[in-house]
C-alpha cells in the first residue's frame, strides 16, 4: 500500500510544489519522494531520502540558508 502522507488536495487540481530546503529542488508535495518533516511548526518536503536525512541531522542549518538573500 502506498503512503499518502494524509495530504488532501483542495486546490484547483494543480499540484502544489515546495522547495527542498537542502538542495533547492522543486518538489511536488503530493509525491515528495524523500518524504516530509515537521520542524518548528512548518512542513518541509524533500526530493530524496538523502536530503531528508541531511535536514534531520541539522535542520537549523538549512533553515538559516533559506533565510539568506
């Protein structure tokens, strides 16, 4: 059975995308091949298990990188 992550699509039928905080890849939230993680009240989606693992080891590092201009 495929995991759905409990996502519900209430949009206009178009996929919702996020940016992987580790590598900057565009990730379809409904598919998120690397899974997702909740950190500091926000949900982050990952393009790969490797990015998810790196984020899990030091989430603050990747959040700080995202905040830079």
